[in-house]
C-alpha cells in the first residue's frame, strides 16, 4: 500500500511539474534525426520561418493610451515605446529583436526573455535560448523558469521572464512545431538526401556486374577497387567500363520519374507550408496555384489574417500582461500596425487616405504624419464630402457657400444672391 501511494505521488508530481516538452533531436519514422538545426536546412522551413519573422519584425509597433473619456491616442513619450519600438536591449534593434522572438516561437513554440530593471523601471528585455529553459510549477501553482547555463541552472520567477507562448493545449507553454512535425520534416530530409545521392552518382542509378564463375575474395577486392570505385561519382561520370571474362553489366532501371522524386519533393513543400500556415506561392512554390492577381490577393489576405494575426495578438497581449503594471494595463497598450505592409503599395495607400479624408475619420495632418511629412496649418480639421448632405438640407446654401457663390457672381458682373437661403 505504501509503495502504491509513493508511486501515485511521484506520478502526480511529474505530471504537474514538468510542462516543457522535449524539443531536442528526435528520430522520425524515416530514420532522420530532426531538430531545430537540421529542420532549418530544409529550404521550405527556412523560407516559411524567415517570411513570418521578417514580416512581423518590420511592422511598426505603436503605444496607445486611453483617457478618462475612452478616447485613444498614440503616445511616444512613454517608456514602453522606446523599449518595443526602438531598442529592446543594448545589443539589438527592434527589428532584430522581434525577428528573433517570432523565429523562436516558430521553432520551439516559446520565446523567453529576461527582464532587467534600473531604479524600478524596466529598461531591457534580452532573449534566452528556449532549448535551455525548463518550465515547472511549484507547490503553490506558480510557474518557475529554470535556465541552464554553463555554470549551472538559474531559477527565475514569473515576474522576471517575458514569456510569449505559441499554440498550446495547456495555456502554460507552447508546443514545438518542429517536434510535432518531425515525421513530415523527416520525410522531406530523406527525399533531399536521396536526391543528393542520385546527383552524386552522376544521375545514374546503380547496377550489378555478373560473372559466370564464383570469384575469390581477392578478385572481388580487385574488381571493387579497379572498376567500381574508379567509375562511381559525378567526377567520373562518362568513363568507359571494360568488362572481361564473360562478365556483364546490368543497370537498374529505376529513375527519378519512376521513384516519383519530383512529386514527393513538391508534396513535401506543401506539407511543410501546412504546418506554418503559409501559402506555398509565398515561398516560391507556384505549382497548383492561380496566377490571377485577385486569386493571389485573396491568398495574401488569408496569410495576414490566419497566419500573422495570431502571432501579433499573442505578442500584444504578452506585452500587456508581462511588461506593464496592473495599473497601466487598463489604459496603455502596444499594437503592431498592419498598414505598414502598404508602404510599397502607393495606389493602395492613396485610396485609403482618400477614403479617410473624405469620410472624416482622419485629418490631413494625420495622413501627412503617416507619410513622414510636416503638418500644415488648418490640416487638423475633419472634413467630409459635401454631397453627403441630409435630405432636409437639399437646396439650402450655407453661409460659406453663399459667400463663395456671390464672389463668383460679382466677378461675372451678375446679380448676387439675396437674403434667402434658397439656391
């Protein structure tokens, strides 16, 4: 009974404490050892992670504050702005920092940063190696971060670590995409290896040499050294094989088409893109993809909505939870501006600004600020198109419009309008 109780206690403790899954090298069904380093050598994995991390890292981050009336305004004099927009730590720019953050989430499912304070104020957030971090819970249910260094394991509390979690099922840590995709990645690695070996043999399949009699051990060694090794490899492709003593050479008939090598590698691209929710055309795989502009545009919108938006929301909420005090969370927030993706689309920006100015939800100076231009006098007024007039005012002329019309009539030496408001 005592042994059973002790076993149950250890099982419960192990299930509660250990939250971090193993993300080191694990063997896939194909026999390939899959880890973050080997996975990044797959072109599709590199392209997907680079696309997601660089796109998010180059989006501008703004800090906003709500006043007592609930109105929100952008602020730049808050300490959080310089931290998340300019320079998160002494060694990184904001682009380099967010690029590393998102890449770690894509690879390990988690990003851990050490928070440093000066005079009670947060002044630096430095990324840590996710594969050296182990997350546990203590008896009170609090998270404990144990970081492995060269000198030993350093424990950190939840208040000392800025933790951004990827997709997960416990809500306490994220799951490693590389660990869970190891069979898909292993298949891609095996296909690349088979393709490489085929090219190493000069695009020639293997074959067999048959002899009419049984060879001695010495004869086999001489044939292997003089014939096989001298004719194998791309550098020796095209050499002439001389056979004697009734021997015949029989090549293997399997070729890349028979082995469906090209189809397999194309499927691996689509399979890996599925893990990262990236449209294959965005990593250079245009097979089975429409070439029409509207089709690509809709896929691009899907990428922004379903691939990038979850990362952005996770980071924004982690900033509010971990970097701001409870008193500041109610009024201060940090947000990525997706409109930063429109910097290369002049026509799109022009249409957006025209709609904003004509419908009265942005001023001219706010638009000029987005274009890095100086404000103009009178540019802080919200304006609307005059044709958007209530029906009850149709046929009426405002004082300003009446004055302008009278000026034109006077210039044309025609009778000006009287006191009536009718047009």
